[in-house]
């Protein structure tokens, strides 16, 4: 009102001086200014300030700004409250967003017309409740004002008329917004219904699952009680045995006799059946009869504590029986692995007879001048198995690029010397050179020089190997290390390579249970970096490390070796004999072998002393040169086998035994000619069933 009076007085003064024409202009200006003040007071925002300035000039803009600053204090207060409730990003979106009904204002926030996406975490419920209460309060106030105006209780002046007009417009906007929101909600509901109907239709095409199953795709779903009858009969037999013992303790002789009769009937009906399909038709009758007598026994004999004690005793007896059977099984497995099959024994005997019938001049191999030529590729093979040695030689020659440069040095024992010579005289390895020697003819290899020979002659060692009634407290370890190969110098001859081949510089050592699949000549060009032994390491994260083979409780071992040092494998080893002689590797071996006379540092065998002797002197080769495990591991990767230069049947399941794994045997048998007259006469077949 003060602003109006000031402006009116200014208009009157100018009208007196300028006349009637000026009065009309001032009146027109006053009318425009009144309308602007009215709209600003209602909270509407004028976004385009340039259009206003172009119409009335800078003076009007200054007046409007002053009005806005004084009239719009309620809006600023509300805006400050909103900023406390919402983040800056939300306020920015609200201030710049427009709807079909025009720009948003703070009235929208007062009415609580916010969608769920505008809610603030942690204050949703409080803001919604406050907005709802304010909206309800405003609706109540609006109704009261409308009724008062209609009844004439409120004065019908300009201010009341303006307030009524504003209220009506606000109500129209609210109604339009509510209709718009209702339309959107209806569309959402329709879309949801369509999705639900489509899901229902799809579900009708899917077979219903059986409830209560943890996996509907398992085969057991087809048979809810797979072999349940067999399990029921087994449980009844166990209970019957327990009640028979208790009946004897409580002198219930009639009940015990009845239980024994039913027990025999059930055992006879069950037999060796493992599935319900194997049971006879009378099994159901036996189950019913047994259930009756068990119910009778429960009434007369049931004692929880006594039953528990008997079941524990039966469990302990079963465990002991399993352990005994496991031990027997391991012994038989070791025995089968070390027993020579009849067919191989037959072959050795026939070849031996044929060899000693030959004249002396026909017992020599050709190209003997190559045996000491260091420029050729030399192999060392120590074996007493004619067939296994033939596979090693044949596979090496068949995969060699130039067989004429390969020289094989075979060493066997006196028993198989004739057979080994005769086989390779009858089946020479093409252009390659071969020679067979008898280890018993190495006169320098005696007990005074070799610690192993001296130890094998002691009474303690003989008792360890040959005394049958000695206790076997160590279980499988004794069975494993009581192996005839540990009594043979063929197994320990690998520590005397420079003595056996004094003119050679390098030699590739091969076991007789390997198969060569690629040309091996590149091994001679591998730089060993001053080391003696080139071998493939076998250690993983926690196995085949030194602590598996050596006794680290002994100070001689713990002070000189790392328990986590990586182990390596015999079977394919490149030895630098020059460095061997320089470092006196054989002397190192003798030192540690003498210290282990009481087997306190390691058990018998050649790998533990090999790990000690070549400690720090072994160069690791790429794993593709030598793949192991075909004699015990059924999970060797087929790709690794086929890409390997040498595959090794280390373990008990040798390819020439009945224990051999069928999936790996073909890699070995492909180098044997089963139509050979000697093999045919000894009944060799391409299956592991030599009898």
C-alpha cells in the first residue's frame, strides 16, 4: 500500500503539470504495474527478463526487482527448506524441468506431487507424511474459503477476488496433474498385466518340477527311492546282529534263535545284490518277517545305552577290517607290479637259449666304432625287461631324423644278458648303433668301492628284505620299499655313468618304462649353464618337494637342504659327464650313501640320493620334454601326452602288466609287432592279460 501511495502521489503531481494526456499515460502505466505485482505475488516466475526490459525500460526492471525481493520472501524460505531436504542435483533437475502444464514451482513440492524417483533415502517417510498433511490442510482451507465466499462471509473486495481467482486456478492445475498421473499409472498397470499374462503363458509350456528335489536335472528324480529296498535289508541285518548279542546277554534264547533264523534268511535273499532289480521276488516277504521279529526285540531288549555301545563296537570292527583289507590290497598291488608276466618270462627264456646256441662270431653287433664317438647322440638304458627295452629303442629310432647318429648303450643283468643280445641281433635298430653289457662283468663295481653293495651284504639289510615274520609298523612304506629293484645294481648304476662311459662327454639317460614320441637330438644343444643334470621338475604347490623324500628331522638333512626345494624326475635326464667328473658327483653320492647306512636320512631308492647328490646342480627342462604319471594318474591331459617328447609310465601300472590303464596303453603297444614269431609263440596279445 505504501508503494501504491507513493506512485499515486507521483502520478497526481505529474498530471497537474502535464494535463489530461499525461494522466492517461500514467493510468495505463499504473494498470500494467498492478498486474505485474499481482502475478509475482502468486509465485509465478517470469523467465524471459529481456522481453520485459524491451517493453518498459530499465526503470521498470529496477522496480520489479525490488518487488520480487520483498514479496517473494516466502518462496525463498520454502526453497531453503527444500535445499535442506534434497541434494543439489535434485534441485537442479526440478528448477530446469518443464511439464505440459508449464514450469514447476515450489507449490508442487508443497503438495507432495513427487514421483518415487524424487524421494531421498532416509527421509522418504517424513517428507511424504509432511507433504500429505500439508496437502490435506490446504484442501480443507480451500473448501472453507470457497464456502465463506459463496455465503458472503468474506468481504467481496479486490483482494478477496484475486485470492479466489488464484485458488481456482491452482485447483484446476492440481486436477489436471492428478488426471495426468492417473493416466500414467493406468498405463503402467496395463503393461504389468500384459507381462504377467505373457509369463503365465510361457510357464504353461514348461513341465512342472517335482517338489522336494534339490536338483530337478539329476537322474535320481526318475526314481525317488533308488535301491531303497537293498538299503532297508542291510539296515535290518545290522539291527538283527545287535539284538542277537543283547539277547545272549539277557538270556533271551528263544528270541535270539528267532533273530538268527530271520538273519540267515535276509542274508541269503540279499546275497551280493547292490540294486533293487537284483533282489529275488521273496525279498519283500523276508523284509516283513524281519520287521516283525525286530519289533518284538525292540519291546523286550531295547536299551539305548547298550545299543549305542554295540553299534560302536561293530563300527570299530568294521574299520579294522577295512584297514586290514586295504593293507592286503596294497601288498597284492605291489606284488603284481613287480612280478614278471609269464609271456615276458617265456620270451626271455627262449631268447636266452637261442643266444647261447649261436657261434661266438655271430654274437657281435655292427658299427662298434661308434660306441666311443663323442660327436654322436648317446643313450644309456639299464633294464632287465627285454620287451620294455625294445619299445624304448624302437620308439627313439622311429622318431629320429637321422637314426645313423644314435648310439644305444644297454646294460642288463646276467640272467637277461643273453635274451637282450639275441633280441637286438634278430631285430637290429636300423642304421643306429647298439651295444649290450652285463653289469656283473663290471669288476670295479664291488662292495669295497660301492657303499650300496656293502650295505646290501649286511645282516640288518638282509633281515629287512628277507625276514617274513618281522613287524610292519610302517604299513605301506615297508611294502613299497621291499622291492627287488633296490637289491639290483642296475638301479644304482646311474650314479656311475662317467666310470661306465669314460670317453663320452654327454649322455641321455632313459628308463625302460618310457616311450619316445619326438626327435630328441635338440637336447644335446640345451645349455645346462654349468649344471650336471638336465631334468624336468615335478613339484607342484605342495607335493614332490624335498620334504617328501628326505627326513628333515635329521640335522644332517635340515642343515644342508631346503625342504621346499623342487624335486625332479628320473626317466629322461641329460647328464654332462665333463662337469660330473670335475665336481666329483660320484664322490658326493658315496658320502651321503655312507651316512644313510641305517636309513635315517631317507628310505631305500635312487631318487632321494639323486636329489641330494645333484642339489644345486640340476637345470630344469621344459615340461613338454617329459610327461609323467601314466603309470598311476588316470587324469593326465591327453593334449600334454600327445605333445610330449617322452611319456613316462612311472608307477605300478606298467603298460606290460594286467594293472595297466587301458587309456594309456596304446601309446606303448604301437611300437610292438605282435606278429613276431617269438611273441606269437609266447602268446603275447595286444591286451594286458599275459597268463
